[in-house]
C-alpha cells in the first residue's frame, strides 16, 4: 500500500522553489516583500500540473496567512448553495489577512459564478481562483481578478525533478523510463510524479513494460484483468489506470471483458463493477476513489484455485 502521494510530499512550499512561472512568482514575491498590494487572482492553464495550487499555497505560507481551500470539481461544491452556505459566511469574517483558494472554478455553475461575483467584491480577504478552461469562467469574475496564465513545465525541469525524487526514494529508474514519463505527461509535472510513483510499484520488468505503455495510449486489458483476477494485485492494476480518463478506461475494460472468453460469473462481476463505477462518475465521486473501488470489486471476485470459472486471460 502506498504510504503517501509523492506529488504532495514533494510539492514546493516556497515561491522560490517553483519553476516555470517566473513572472508570476516575482509578482507575488513583491507582494510578500510589501512592495505591492495583493489582488484577487485567477490562475489558469490549459493543462494540469503547472503549479497553480502550489503557488497559491506557497504565497499564503510566506504571507503568514491562513488559507481555506475548496475544489469545485466535486458536485457538492459547484452549485450556488456552496457559495451561499459556505463562502459567504466564511468570507464575511472581516479579516483581510486570509486567502480563499477555489480550485477548478470553471466547474462552477453559472448561478454559482454569478453569486461569487458579489462575494469577491465584498470580502476583505484575498481570493485565488484556478481553472483549466478560461472560456468557462464568466467575464464578471475575470474583470474582478488579475488573470495570470501558467505555462506548461519544461521537459528538462521535469526530468530533473523526477530523477531527484527517484534518488530520494532510493528507486532505480532508467533515464529512458523517465523520458517516456515526461513525454507522455508533457508539461504536467504532477501527473509525471504520480506516474513515477506508479512505475516504482512494479519490479524491473514491470517498470519497463509500464513506461513503454506510455508510448501507446492503448490499455492492456488482458494484463489488467490478470493482475486482479489471478494475482490479486490491486496496486499494480490501479497503477495501469494512472493518468487515464477513468470513465473511458473502465468502459474499455468492460467492452473487452464481455467479448473475451471469460466465465459468465466473471462477466457478471465486471458488469456489476462497471455499473457502480459509471454511477459514481455521474454522481461526481472523486476519480481516484472510483478507480480503487472498481479494482477492489474485481479483486474481491477471486475465489481460488478450484474456481474453474475465474477470468481466463488466454486469447
């Protein structure tokens, strides 16, 4: 079992340690030094893992201000009820020395964005919003924030970071394997670090196979199902889904399984797990939870050596 998530363990805690966003970092360092006043900010980038959340947290830490974090990607925090019931009371506390971080603000409903406009205008604290799709953020919110674009992380810095994390974790990873991760997660440092951690769950042969799979978008469904039904290796199976669209990946596995020479019992189990995962995705359950729940259900379907109906991976 993974003891901690490396992308969190090695998240930079100071502005000076954040790479690739020099102009934005310099602007915030000026605020920390007292040379300029804080504004409400809207950080955006087309891709994930560029440092938006890390910059917000580091800025709050260096200012010595508490930070209240929310993520609008969850169903509960994307509607107007969230703004009215949580943000308005919290932002009305009267203290200017406080930061409200609202990640994935492009997921807010139009009504919630409209209500947020007034909250930003009337608060004495500082709002930092992040998003990946700037076109989904209302012009009202954009006009009330300093809009700053985060650039994709450069390949050389990603290689440097991954190689140092592997060294700190006492893991032997080849330069070619690191290069494959960086190319696949082009500009997304968080995704690359998560992929590195997933790769390190495998043995030497598995690491090579995992890194090679990043060169091909196809999912090895046979290997995935063998890991769960035969080997009961949930961690390795989950690692194969790292960085993929979970809903799409599970549908691919389902389509493969029901067309394969599996037993009716195995097909029923995969169908049940796929239905639960589909329902959870629709209800806004965190994709990491959906992934682990799906794999756990399939692993739990293992009965033993005497079960002649266990999933057959031979083609």
